[in-house]
């Protein structure tokens, strides 16, 4: 494990609460009621929230000079509620490699050294996970 991965895991262990489990490449714990896994790879790290969702989306960076975020997902009206302009601006500030919501998890991938504090990335994932849960509740009634 290199120094960047170790620093991310140390920060993750300090940012999570409850019973925190640390492995060689990940930290598992809770923040604001959400179950989170922070995992490291050779060139990046991911912040994953475990949840059940009725929608799915993917967010990818687009453009070489003027970077924007491209959002695709369904159902589009729920994706727009979860990822409104304020959340997209917050997400853009993190400069993600990718951001995906699938049936069982919400995952944000960031490069090491982006200047983004891990706590901001965790807060963003927790906020959007909670918004996705609220959208599911509104949809199912």
C-alpha cells in the first residue's frame, strides 16, 4: 500500500463512526446513518454507500478543456430530483472519475491528490444516498 492509499484509509477511519472495520485496502463504517465502504485501488479510491434504490444513474466527466458532468439514468424525473443543480455543483467540485447509483449501492470514485478532502466526498455520498432513499419513498408511497 502506498502513502496516498494509507492517508485515505487513515482519514476514512477517523471520519466514520460506530463499529469501524479496517482491512488492508478498505474501511467500513457508518456516517449519518449510512453504511459506507471506503476502498483504495492503485490510482484512485471509492466511497460507496450501501442502499436499495428504485432508480439508477451514472455521472461521468465530459470535455477536455471545460469539464462538465454528463448525467444519464432512469427514471429521468427521479434522477433530476436526486441530482438537482445544487448537488451536481457539489459533485463537480469533487472532480469525480465516476459516480454511479445501482440497485444496491451508490459509488463515487476519485483520484488521489485531487485536493478534495475525504470528508467532503463522504458527505456528498451520504447526502445523495439519503435523497435517493427519499425519492424511493415518494415513488412507492
